[in-house]
């Protein structure tokens, strides 16, 4: 299946159904937390991802594992949604559905996602400064940060919001200086 067909036929309808449920029950934030926790689990445990996508594992076993994982942590609506995905053999698309839900939630909350790459971990004041800069750039109500560390940057940050990139890293500044020097000769 091609990416856009997969989005249109599987990811979008399920994510939109979950968002519709969340809005009608006033639980957009709560289900958003569950979705973020699920994405984190899938990222940290390739074994779980493999277990859920395996056609050899029975649906009842998948449901039991998801119930154990969710326990008291997940909202009952999230648990039921996961059961529906298992029953309809769509659990293999859980990661994509969760990512699409997060996209819908950001639109609903008028929030932008800023991918921030820095040489060292940013403290809270630095993160707040980045949020303010992104808010000024995008006129968004809220800014969500996805931070990564890249020691090769030497210092500074690279901020990516959608297709906009702000390279305020030392590596980027050195590269720009090098380009200016080479074009001046």
C-alpha cells in the first residue's frame, strides 16, 4: 500500500474517529496523553511492536497484553479503541494512527510542533525561550517541543517548524562563514 492510500483508508479514519470521540466526551487531552504514552511504548519496545503486528499471535493474546499495559493508566475509551483495532486487524497501524491523532490534536489546540536539535540538553528557561521564538514565528497559541541532542552542532540550536528551518547552531554559522569566504575569493 502506498503512503497516501494508507493514510486515507486506515490512519485518518481511525484517528479522526478517536478525535471525534475525544471531543464529544471532552477528553481530547486525556486521550492525547494515552496516545503519547502508546507512542513512547512502541518506540521503546520494538518487541511490543513486533508482537502486535505478528499475524501468528491470536487477537485474544494481543488484547490481553494491551489490557495489561494499559491497566489503570489508560482511559476506558482508549482501551476500547485498542480492542477495536485488534478485532478489525488494524493494530499493526497503531503507531501511524497515534501520530495522526497527535496531528489532529495539535490542530484542535492550535499548537505547532517544533523539532529542536541542540548540542546539549536545553534547560527549562532555554526551552521557554525557544517556545517564545516559535510562537512569534508562527502565531500559534501553543508550541510543543520535540528535542534531540546532536553533539556535532558544537553549540546553539536548529529549530524546524514544518518546512521552516532556523539554524542558530555554531556548525551552521561556521558553514555560512566558510561559504562567504569561498565566494569572496
